[in-house]
C-alpha cells in the first residue's frame, strides 16, 4: 500500500467476526441473552457487571451532531499535482508531481439535522483534509464560491434564522420559512449568496458533479517570501449537474440517502470520482485593481478576468469502513495550514479560525481529538501539551515544558528556512473599531452578474425557487421586503415573483450592473453519459437484439444500465433467456434514474401499464432522456412524440439516444402534460 493514511488507519482496525465475545476488559463471556437475576422471575442483580457495561456504553453512544453541516458523508482518496507550484508556494505537497497525498473528504448539507434528507435546497459542504508530510492541511470548502455574511460575528444569527424555528422546530433542512427570509432582508450582504441558493447549484445531482470553492482569499508564500493571493476551486471531471426541484422533493421521500448512496456506490463500482484543483492567483500588487474588494467573501473573482489555473487532481477511491469512527469523528479546521499557505484579513475567515476547534472541543469531548485515527497526521507530532480527556499518547519524557535544559530544550522549534511555520509578516496598522470597509458595501452588483450569466432556463428556475420559498413565508411584510430587495438586482425577476406571492411589484430601481460571467452557467459545463443510471423497463418477450444493442451502446458510453421489471422474478427475452431484474417498478422510481428506456414484450396488465406510464411521464416532465421500443410506444403520451430527448427506438437511432443521455436534461420540451 502506498497510502500513508491507509497504512496508519489499518493499525486501528478491528474485525470482530469469528472472535469470542468479551467485555471491554477482555473477559470471555458465557452468556449474552439474559441478565443476572435472583431467581427465574426475580429482579436483575447489581453485580451483573456485563449488563451494566453493555447498557452504559449504549446509553453514551451518541455525541452532539455538528451545529451546522450535520448531515454528510465522507470518503478517502488521494491528490496528485500536475506541475510544481514552487513559484508561488513552498507548501511541500504542491512541489512535486510524483508525490501522492492522501486525502479524506466530507460532503454535507448545512441546515438539516444529521438524519435529514440529502436532496434539500441548500449549500453543500466540501471539506478536504490533505495528510501531507508537513502535517494536515484542511481546505474546508463549499459548493458555492461566496457566503451569506461578511463577518463571522453574524454567523450565529444567520444560522439561528436558517435552522428550524425555535418554537416549533420546523421546517427541517429548509430555507422556506419566515426567519430565514427575515434575516436576509435585514442583512443585505446576503444577496449574492441567496441568488446561488435559489439557483440549481443548491440541488446537486451528485456530490461527484458539483464544484468546490475555498470561498476566502488565502495567501500563498514561496521560498523567497513572496506572497500571492489565491482562491481555490475544485472542478468535477463529470461536470456540474443538478436535479430539478420537483425531483429533489420526491427523492427526499423515496430515497433520503440519495447523494450519500450515489458516491458510495460509484466508489464500490470503481467509478472513482475525480476533481481537478484549480487556483486563481493574484499578485499582491493587483489587490486594488477591481471594482470589488478581493477580500470580500460575498464576491467572486470572475474566471474570465482571473483565469482558473488547473494544477492537480483528486481521486476519491475508498469508502470508509466505519461511518462513526471516520465520518462523524473527522474534525476539519481552516486553521490547519502548512508552510507556504497563510490567511488574509477577510473577517469571515478570521472568525472561522476560532470556531472550528472550539466546536470540536464540545462535539468530540475534549482537547485530544487530534489523536482520533481519522484526524491524526501521517507525520509524528511532538510538543508539551499533556493530559485531558481521552489522552492516548504515553509521553515518556520527564520534561513537558519549554524552555528546558533537561532534554536539551527539545522538542525544539526550527527556523522558517528549515520548515518551521512562520506567519506572513503583513504590515497592519489602524485603530480598534467595529466597522466595515466601504469597499465591502456593494451587495448587489455581483448578485446581478450571477443572474445575468444564467441561461433562460436557469433564470426560470431561480424565479420558481423564489416563488416556492416566499409562498411559504407567512409574514406579508417580509415577502414584500424580499421582493423589494431582489427587485434592485433584477426588477423583471421579482415582478414575476411578486405577482405569484400576492405582493406589490418591486418599488426599487433595478441595478444597472450588466457584467456577465459565462463560467457561472451550468449550461456551459462538461456533458457526458459517464456513470449516469439508466433504468431499462422490460417485460417477458422483450426483443433481445434491441436490448443488447442498447446495453452495449450504454456501457460503451460508460452509462449504467439497470433492469427494472414488475417483480424480481427472472424476465425472459425473445430468445427465452432469463434476465434478473435489479429493481421492481415499486422498489425504485423514475426520480432515482437519469433516464428511462422501455423495452416491452408482453404488454402486461393495466396496473403494470399505469406504472410504466408513470415512469414515462415523470422522466418527461423532469426533462430527462426517454426512449421506448416500438412495442411500448403506445404508452407514450402523443404530445411527447418528436420532443427533444425522446426516442422511439429503431435500428438507426441508438446513438442519438446515447447523445440525448449525454445531454442530461432536455430543457427545450415545450409541452406540459
Ligand atoms: Fe463552517 N463551520 N463556518 N463554513 N463549515 C463548521 O465546524 C463557521 C463557512 C464548512 O464536514 C463547524 O466542525 C463559521 C464558510 C464546512 O466536518 C463550525 C463561519 C465555509 C463544514 C463552523 C463558517 C464553511 C463547516 C461546525 C462563518 C465555506 C463542515 C462543525 C464565519 C468556505 C465540515 C465543525 C465537516 C463546519 C463555523 C462559514 C464550510 C461551527 C463561524 C464560508 C464544509 O465550526
């Protein structure tokens, strides 16, 4: 194994199968079904240490969930560099393309509780821990490049407003309620981020198909001490793809673990998710050349102005062995940096540097969480910190202080030139004030740019999202304030929303910011059929030649054909051979597939036909590719024929069907069913 983190984790793994049952103290047990009682029908005895140990451990099994990002899943992988970044940073893991750095990544939603559904409208967390030879480096990112607030002191307020309301504890994992929108209208710096959250970016098809952004401006420092501002991007090799809102709500009921299962099963099948690491680099001397403040976390650096340089690739190739030990106990912290990476004065980043360790002290029960296997660096650590709950290391030296002569003043610091971390010596001066720079006060221009950059369909989705969210807000005054606030970003957008939610059109003037950043639109993303789940509905007697052609074409395009039938009993093809279905029409659902193909032999009973029609209709209304054999074409609604992404299969058009699948969605369907 050439993965240092996996080697380290191996030492902690325990396989309990085929072993004798013991207490936690190693005592073999003869009985685990009955507690020790005084007589067959008598009371349980205090001396039953096994009973007490077992129940006590169970009683203490739960730890607090994360106060935000509680719902998530994690996977292992590795990162390799394409070219040395030595010109910009001395970070060890960014020097040599031959070095593989182990990583652990946790993807999450933000607002929902630990057991909430995966597909809610929300930001997604994308936290990466690099286990480097200089210690752990955490790039704790989101799938959106900006944030709701500009100063960490407002984070508790924002999260209180976003989470379920305190009197009723509803709604779960949703921003469609009064307190969220009340916060937004009273904190207008949130405008840009809200545009992202109302967009399709908040509904990722898969954790494998979303971008990641470090959000803040960080600093890279090279060996000569020269600093460069840097923003981090993760670009998914499969492109950026989303579900549609109606689908996400249905999936939340049909399969609340949808995104979690998606990445776990991709890794199980060897379809390792890949993300390229990109950086936007800005020389410090260019800090003031833009019409926004480069340290403002509610602003992006448009990719067309400051290109994203792709510098390496992360491959996620291993699922966890134990969810609690690895995913629940992993502790990220934006302050885990390595030499060559430093912070800037972004006040949101500065606040985060305090919060993460603090929250882990309560969540993981004390100061020694760095000793939990998933959090340990792959390099040794030595210092004079001692004791505390759950200390595992046995430090053998008499000396636990600095400076000392008894241990030759070790552990010792080393100079920066030899790899010791030294903070970048930025010159700072000013009075102590609680204020915000004027350069942070333009809240609407980039929000408008985001909307300007969307395709017509993406714009429509944003409008629909506002309608949905605000129709759930009970207070009319807040609805009106939202319409007025976002009317300043785009009057037309909010006029449509206002009419729908029964308030007046926006009072305010539309912003005149006309800039467009094409990189923001998902229409311009990579589109391919790789790993898309295509359900093939079959019944007895289906045409085996047609089926084989289609399956070959799908697998060549790296899509995943999955047979669906009325039951799990074998289905006979036209040659009399048996095929074992993976799903029944009941055990899966059209919203759980990226496209549906119907190849019928036997036309089946009325219920079967009604079910197949439901699959066809749902696939159609969600703009997904749909193909039917001639034998099944009578189940197609006549309005669907000739619509984009709909194929009636014959010998000549299997490739067209594959091209349709590669497109993911066919927005140009103009008919409503
Ligand atoms: Fe976090 N955030 N955050 N956050 N955040 C946490 O730390 C916080 C912010 C992000 O999978 C907490 O260990 C403050 C931005 C991710 O374990 C907590 C502020 C970005 C995760 C915390 C922010 C993030 C967290 C809760 C405002 C994108 C999940 C549990 C200044 C760049 C990490 C924990 C995981 C988690 C604080 C804003 C990303 C409370 C105070 C901006 C991906 O410490």
